[in-house]
C-alpha cells in the first residue's frame, strides 16, 4: 500500500480525527495525541501527519504536500481550494451564525460585519439581498460589536457559551459545519488504492457511529 501524508489541524478536530482513525483500526502511537511536533509519523501504517493551522490544511493538500487532509467545511468554503471532498466525517459539529448585541439597531446603509470568513459572509448577505461592509478579523470576533467596530459578526458557534459570556445573541443561522476528508486530485489518481482503502475504513466508522 502506498505511503500517505495526511494534513490535519491541531485542536479539537485533530483529537476527534485521531480517535476515528483508531476506531478504523489504524495503529497510531499511544503518545501521538500529545505530540507538539509539526510532523508526526505512524510507521506501522506508513503514514506521515502534517500538523497545521486549520486554514492551512487545504493549502497543503491542494499543492500536493499532503495526499489527503481533514478540514472543517467552514475552512473549505472560505478557502475554495482545488481539492476533492470525498467523505463527511461528521465530527467537530458546529455551525456558522450571524450574531450581535441584542436590540442593536444596524446602520441602514451597508452595516458592518466582522468575521474571519469574508467569502462566506459576503455570499450569505448577497443571497439575502443585503448590502454590507465586511471587516476581516483574525481573532476575538466577539469584541467587534462590543467596541462599535461592527454591528454584527459571522462566526463559528459550538456551544454558544462564548457569545453568551460577551452579551451577544445569535440572529441568523447560516449553515451546519462538520469536518471532511479531502484529497489532492493528483494523489487521487496515483494513490487510488491507499486513498480508497482509507476512505472505506473511515466510512465504516461514520456509518457505525451514526446508526
């Protein structure tokens, strides 16, 4: 079986994906979860893992540095990279929402929207027929309405706790988000057997856990 390089984001998705791989029968090192390396190997499975920022995972896969990757649907929509999305892993569930301060009156002309997801936000409001000004931020999105930088935000919501703690409320649900298995188009052809084998084993876990 061909060697595979897999790009994965650190954090919640990484932890859930590793457990899914183990459930699929892959022999991964016991201390793998605790690794702080940027590269980690699973010699028994002929696999190398690239540990990256979530937004960088599709980049590594698109350019062929990684054969496959695991990325949130939010990242895939925002990055719009040339990769194949082959399986919904149904892990790291959350959703994208519009949020803001309760009772706030938006600017009637092009209200400001702060977000890490300018592409997704622009498309959403365009579909709503609403003209807005998008302000891209890289962190602490919840701060924007609190200090008057923006009337609303577009961000990922998991439990809603962070919004509540900052006095914000959800206003519109954009879409549900889960993590997906993605593949480099060239690797999909050259390493077809290994990638199909990985996909089928993970699909079995998804179906078992979903039943």
